C-alpha cells in the first residue's frame, strides 16, 4: 500500500511540474510586451524571472496545503465511518494519520514542484526566444 502511494505521489508530482511549466510559459508569452520593456529598461534576467518563480512556488505550496487538507478530511471521514461500521480489513488501513514531518512534506513537495516547473519553463532557450519576439 505504501509503495503504491509513493508511486502515485511521484506520478502526480511529475504531472504538477509539467502543468506548472506549461502555465508559466503561457504567462511569460502573455506578458511578452512587459518583459521586453523590462529588458529595454535594463532589468536583469533574474529580476524578470523572479516573479514567475515566486508565483509558481507559492501556488505549489498552496496546492500542497490543499492536498494535505483534503487528505486529512478524507481520513477523518473514513475514521468516523469505520467507527460506526467496523470492517475487519478496512480498519487495518485507517490506523492513524501521517506523522507531522510527513504531513509537512506535502506542502514542501508542492512548493518544490512549482519551483521546478517554473525553472524548467524559464530556461535559457525560451528566454532567448522571447527576446527575439520582443
């Protein structure tokens, strides 16, 4: 069960990274004119990319927090249901919720996925392409 959960978590994390990368690339294309103006005014690449990095990281952190909340809500609902209607097999799986370090790992992984996705989408190749368009 644990290995299946870890596998599913890795697959969903990779999907989140790809989703964030696509969203950041679309946002960068949407703000192409502003990025061009910032470059003309002498902004560094880090100053241009930092808002995208921060936004993607914050969204990943928020997504991890929402996932943790939904997971805890599901756990409480299942624990309440199993308290009313005990089941010999299902009761084994609902022994306890995640430990505090494991629970805090979910928002941290979400933030890391957001940052990774934004770093992937804002690579040097894409930055050059936007420069040529602008």
